[in-house]
């Protein structure tokens, strides 16, 4: 399997996780996809980091504790 099809597969999984409201899973999938793109592909990596930040932001509202909420919000800010 090529890197392109690997990335497409991971991005497809991330989109499904978003649809299932599995925000932490989506953030992880976007992180894996980001690693497959060249460090020089700033546009794609930037888009993926924005998606990671959004996923952590949404996941923060699913946290069961204040500490979990704060941690996920910090991860969101770091990704943005």
C-alpha cells in the first residue's frame, strides 16, 4: 500500500470517527495522517493540525472531570 492510499485510509477513518463523535480517536487518526506528509507540505500539515485542534476542542466537552477538560483544551491550543 502506498503512502497516499495509507493517508486516504487514515483520513477516511478520522472522518468516520468524527461522525461517531469519537473526538479523541479522530485526533489520533489525524495525528497519524500528519506524520505521512512531508514536513515541507505546510498546507496539508497545517490543515491536519487544525483538525487535530478541533477534535481535541470537541473532546474537551466530553471529559468527565475538570482536569480532563483542561488537559484536552491545552492539547487543542497546542495543535492550533
